[in-house]
C-alpha cells in the first residue's frame, strides 16, 4: 500500500465516514461550491437555507434573479457581491450551453466539461472540481489548501508544487473512484481544520503523527 492510500486508511479509521458534500440536489451542491469560497460552511449553510425558505433554489428561479437581489439573498455567505457575480456567470453558462439542465451538463465527458467550466470568470480549479466531483459524480480529485498543507508538511509533495501537480499525484496513487475521492477530500478537510492548522498545528494529537523534520513556519503554506 502506498503512502497516500495509507493516510486515507488512517484518517478514515480515526474520523469515520464524513458524508460530504451536504446538499439535497446537484443544484444545491453547485451553489454551495461557489458560496464556500473564502468562508466556512456554517455561513454557506445559512445562505442556502435562506434560498430554500424563499423557494429560490431551483435553476429557473435562481437564474431569473437580478444580480443585486441575488447578492442580498446570499449575504450570509460573505463577499456576497463578488459571489453573486460568480454564481450568475455559472448560471448563465449552464443556461446558454445546456438550456439550464444540470443533468445535460453532467452528461458531458469529464475533461471537456472541466475545460469549459474553467473558462467561467471567477471559477477556479478547486471550485470547478468540487462541482464536478460532488455535483456531477465525476472522478476528479479536489485539491485545496488543506491538501497542500498536510501533504507538504509530511514531505509527500513539494511545498512549491501547484494545484495540477498535486492533483496528478493523487490520481496516480489512487484508483479512479468517485466515493473514494469524495471521502478522502472530506477527511483531509477535517484533518486540516482540527489538527493541521495554518498557525499552531496540533501535530502531537494528529492521527498522522508528527511530520519528520517539519519546522513550523506560519507563512509557508499559502495555496
């Protein structure tokens, strides 16, 4: 068993299944993937619950909102004007390319769809891959700051490696499996939040143990 697979088994044994990403529909997951940029899930959840209560969490209703009104509706998620613009860009793309059908969008071949989504202003690799993995059940591994931080501190990936290099590393060391990618990313996020913190990492308590040769440097793990 390679080191990447070993870490997955250790984290799964410690935390158990995470049942992530929370969302009742693909649209809810897609919206959440945009709203979760630069904020915590508690704030995103408040924004989504507000949309649900007003009956706005359908493609036609959401797409039909003026951007300024949409911004007000998602205010709890923070950076609401910016996120409203990004969400509108994504919804416009789905409307133009797939007649508003997420089912039609997710029926497209993974690499072709990923390239298209990455052309949308405000949608970067992490958001695009979250949409594809969690909303579309596509086999693509999501890389985030926690992934970079944990695996760089443990000497598994180089600190200077970027998103696509780290993603490729996981793809080469794991079977192509949607539930595995889903669970692994969720476990990485849990580990990063509880133990592998950007400042004051709790290495002695972490299920992965103390990284050999790791010296804490608070500004070394921006991603």
